[in-house]
C-alpha cells in the first residue's frame, strides 16, 4: 500500500523550489569564475546551448520519471523498471548528493561566515587584505567547522518540516528576495564607469578562447546548475500533482536558471572590469575580488551584505534538494520518522564534510591524484558522476521506461507539448547521450 505523501501546494511553489534547487553554487559561485577562466562570452553561449539542448530535455526526463512513478529517486526506478539494475541510477543519485553535500556544505559554511561578518560591516576595512581574510577563514579549522555546522543545522531544520511546510515555504520567501537583490546589484554594477568592458567580455563571444576543457566545463556547468544527473528532480517532481504541465514547468526552471546566470555575469564582470581586476580569478573571485571592489563603492558594505545574503539564499535553496533526495529515499516506506532520518542524515553529512572543510588547513597536505580533498570531490561529482548519471537517465527514459507513460506525462496539460515530443525524443536519443559520451571521454583523457 502506498504511503500518503506530502505534496507541493501549487505549481509556482514547485517551480520556485525546482529553480531554487538549480540556482545555487553553480549559478552564482562557480559560473562567474569558470566563465572568467574560459573566455567570457563564448563560454556563456556554449553554456546556454548545452542548457537548452541537453539540460532541458534531461530535466523534463527527470520530471517524467518522478511524477510518472509518484516515487522518490530509488523507488521510482524500482516501480518503472521492476527487477532490473536501473534502481542503481537512483542509488547513484543518493550517493552523488551525499558526496556533493560533503563539499557543497563547506562552501555554504564559508558563505555563512562571510554573511555574518558583513551584516555588522566587519569585512570591508581600509587597507584590508581580502586574500588574507579568505585564507584565514578557510585555513582556520574551528571557523570552517562552525560554518559547516550552522549551515547543516539550517538544512536539517527546514527539511525536517517536510516538503510543503519546509522546502516550499522557504523557497517562496528566498527566491523572490534573491531576484530582488540581484537586480539591485546589476543596476549598481552597470552604472559604474568602465562597466561596459565587463559587459563586452561577458556577452561578446571570443571563440579563440574555447578549448576542450572549456567545452567540458560548459557541459558540466549545465548539469551542475540545473541539478540534473542525480535524480534530485525525480524526487521533487514525485510530489507534483497531475494538473501541472511538466514541459512548461521545466522550461520555466531553465529560463530562470539562465536568467540568474546572466544576472550573475552582469553583476560581477562590469564591477571587476571597472576596477581593473582580472576576470579569471578562479574560485576566490567572489570571496577575494568582490570585497575589494565593493570597498571602493559608496555604501559598499551594504551592497556586499546584499550580495552575500543572496549567495546564502541560493546556496541553501539548492542544498535543500540534495538533502531531500537522501531523506526521501530512507523514508519512502513510511516506517521511519522523517525528522529522525533528517537529523541522522544531517549528522552523517556533517561528519563526512569535515575532511573537505579541513583541506585548506589541517589536511592541506593530504592529496588525491594531486588534488585536495575538496577539489578531488568536486571533480569527481561535477565532471564524472553528474555526466555519467545524466547518461544513464537518457538511456533509461528512451530504452527502458514505458513509452506510453513517457508520452502521456510529457504531453499532459500542454497544448504545445505534442508538437515538441518528437524533438525532445530526438534530443534524448541522439544529441544528449552522444555529447555526454564525447565530453566524458575527454574528461578521462581518451579523446
């Protein structure tokens, strides 16, 4: 007998939660610095193309699997393909979310620490070295562990409240605030003298800067920023009612994600160029360069605080989806308390994240294939597990899932969907898997 499930109370609640899952570190932290390191406008164009032609069809696929089965990630594959190995796609997703949280929560802790310092205005100071500040924060064990702990507690408290009372309500407040903060920052950035150079760098493609590595990053970014590949959206869509169009919902999520990535570029690159900084600053772009830039602006402390709060909201809304797939997989049979599973999961994730939190301090000498624990986990998740999970999902939806169920879910409550179905099926049959395989082989050094 099916267990009575919590559900999204509205379509907009589902879209905001799904967009919140997608809009996180990928869009605000990772996207700007990877774009800066990969040539600017050409990388952004590649990212948009990959997101529309591969990310969107994959997102629709996860939505179909989730609502079509009415089950969370692991049980969904059990129901749609009983007595098969496809259940391991869901299990891979749970493992992937666990590993992702083991370094994602560390960055969430950094953002929390910076946000806490920015509210009373304790970041910007005359003569301050923001490189030293960042180094002292990530290099001080008790600070990184405290930030990690608080970030984990916030997630546990929200997830323990359930889908509608916890995740949906949190996203209904956080996502609108995120867009408001972003627009304020973009308007301020674009009014700076010299901002146009940053806009040109971001929106004018220079294809000579595109390398095989940049293409790999663009594809990985499209997965990372849409939260596809780990069946997070399978779990989210399993809570969705049948009166909602999956194609229009997925399109809204992708549109919001591209829009936020655009806003991130317009908020950051004009400011960076206006003050003569290099766009290819790497992961420290937001934590080192932006405080330096905001310190030179009138009311810079206020704008920096707004940006960090925006960053915090995005990081949290995204981490909710990662926690949810883990918690949902262990409470699917209704025999375990959601609250108890959430707290136990939170504790295990917190403990598992400690090595990554200490990879810039106590464990800095511990390297895996020449990378720190943090960087090695990031590479494994973003460049191997996410593309591999996406490849398996594309094979499942085309070759194993019931075709009539897939077509029904794709076309339900949408007048345009029947015309789009053949194109979606072509993309999922040919374009998505071939592209993923080519880039995946490039990652492994085969090509």
